[in-house]
């Protein structure tokens, strides 16, 4: 009986944890903020970009595909590539 209760308790604790999943977004770059290391797309969404992702080669007006994870309201970009 204790084993069953311990299992259910562990499931309840783990089930309540916030999980971030990878997602993709595409659009045209509306703004780049090099000091905050962020990019804003034409739909108004602003994404924080990981420090190891380079923003140097990007230009306003360029169509891109972003891969990001979301935790709460924060969207963290892990890769940026030109959209096809």
C-alpha cells in the first residue's frame, strides 16, 4: 500500500512541474535588439535569443524561421535560419 501511495505522490509532484517544449515560428524581422539579444517579428512577438546564437548576419525585413522553447511568457530562441 505504501508503494502505491508513494507512486501516486511522485506522479502528482512531477505532473505539476512546468515543462517547456520546442516550437517553431516564422516571419519577417521587424526589429533586432543587440543589447538585449532579442528579435521581434512582424506579428509583434519578441523572442529572447540564446547567447550562442549569432544575430550579426540578420537584417530587418529578412524572412526567418525560429526554433524556440517557451516557459511562461518567455520565448527563448535556440536557432534562427532563413525561411524557405
